[in-house]
């Protein structure tokens, strides 16, 4: 399985454990939201997550992560190669982002 496929598969595994997840697939990948609040985008070997500010700041200090172009609090993980730790972080960040989206007022989305 290619690294991008592993990343997408790990995110999908996390998605089935969280209630209320909405998925929208398009040619660029899959967008995940809770109650209409976008919190993750997965496409072609990368995943972006909207995290609490303190979590996003810590995430930016980890390998293969940079600020995503989706707005404040968004980070993008793009693993350079097979990396179990990156897949574990992606799964954890997905769950944290879903929880944060569920707590966030709609006006804070981008």
C-alpha cells in the first residue's frame, strides 16, 4: 500500500470511531466535518487538520508538518515516507480535530 493510501486508510479508521462525522469526497480528496464545521481534509499523501491553537502550535514542531493554507489553526501533515509515528499522529489529530469542531461555534470555521 502506498504511503498516501496508508494515510487515507488510517484517517478512515479514525473516522468510523467518531459519531456525527460527515464525509464529502471530491476529485481532490475527502473533506470531513461535524455539524457542517470542516475539520480535516485528506488528499494525495497529505492530511490537514484544524486543531486547537495550542495543539496546532505543538504539531508544527513535529516532522513533516507545516501550517496549512486553510487558515489559522490548520496544520498539514505530509509524511516523507513510511512512518508509523506519522500515521499515529494523523489518527490522534483527526480525533482531536473532530472533537474541537464539535465544540466550536460555526463563526470560527474557515
